[in-house]
């Protein structure tokens, strides 16, 4: 007796074996056996139709919403159970309940991000489960839908300044400072890559923050100029790179200097995208000797 039937476990071929054995004293009676088989198919519930719709702009600081809608056949009176999960940084986790909002229609479940962070990037899965339990039958069916949420790292601020605006005489010193501020909603690990150019010719490049710290490098053919490693400033997500001229040259150093910055996410965060390359310029002219 099946009480109740279960479509997940009970469908299949069933065989009844019967064996008749005579006592030893009845030497003229032969043992005999027989069997009969029957196939049973327990019908599952209809498959639910699952769909995720996104609403909003997938940028840090913006409001964003994912709506999972489940459609089931009209004659099925049981509401589906909807669950959200997220894959990010090589982990699969349940979505925190405080992000979820059940709509007036029981077959919809929203994820509402009031202000996106880069840690919200990931592969979201909405799964609908139907489990019908009655006296004579248990029927189950699952269906799911994936949506990939990629978030690109933006910039807030990029500025180059110089330690002195005037009296840039050959033989004096000068420091160019590139200040970088990354959006505060970038809350996943990243590296700040900085390249300094002079009149479209690369001076040097470094990407020290978040990795090994290299000593200050010297420009080719001179010990007058060096560039610092990328340094953290006092504010949150604020960084700095400096180009230091210990002895200015009127022949070599006059020109336009460009600070070029790219923010690269840690490799484990595959759904956080590298920022656009940003740059800013400054121009100065070195005059006669001190």
C-alpha cells in the first residue's frame, strides 16, 4: 500500500514473486513458483514557468530590482515556493531575506537593492518548487531561471596637481600628484593601476596597491625623476600616485603629462567589471637655470 503515492519515488516496475514449497514428507510433490509484474507511473505536477525581469540601472549607488515571476496552470490550487540564490566569488549563497519582497500576487518575489554595491554582482537564480500533498498522492516539480548581474567599477574623482605653479626653473624640484577617488559603493577588493605619460609616451606604469609593493622606479636614462607606488589616502577608497622631479631639466621635462588610471577587480570577483580607463592632463614649461 502506498500512502501516499509520490511521483519522485514511486513510479516504476513492480514485481510480485510467489513460491510454493512442499514439506519434505511429500516427496512426490514438486516445488513451484510464479511472478507477475506491473508498471506504475505517478504523474507529476505541471512544470511552473519561471522568469526573472530586471528593473533599473546596474551601476553602484543606483536602485535596482529583480522580479521573479512564476506562472502555474490555473487548475493547480497550490502556490509555488520561490527561493533566491546567488553565485559570487566562487560561492553560492542564499539571498538575505531583507532584500526580498513578496508581491500581492503570491507567485512573485522581488529582490530590491536600494543602492547597488559591487558585492551585489553575481549570478542570481530563482527557483520555484511545487509540492502537492494529498491523502492519495505526493507530487513535486521544480523549475529555475538564471540572471547575470554584472557591475562595472566607476570613478568619482581624478585630478592632477603640481607642487608649484610658477618659477619652474631648471635645477629646481617639482612634484606632480594624481589623486584618485573610487566610488564608495565599490566594496569588493580591487587594484589601482596608474600609468604616467609625457606627450603620449609612457613614462612608467605600476599597479602596486593590492599586490606586492615595488620600490620607486627610475625613468630610463636618468636618476632625476621617479614615481611612487600607489598610496592610500586618508579617505575611504582614496589613492594617490606622485611623479617627482628632483632636478628639472629645461630640455627634457617641459611638456604635457597625463595620469592614466584603471581600477581592476580581484580575479575572484568575476561579475565585477574593470572600470573604464580615465585620464587627466597637466602642462608645464621649465625655464632657465636657478
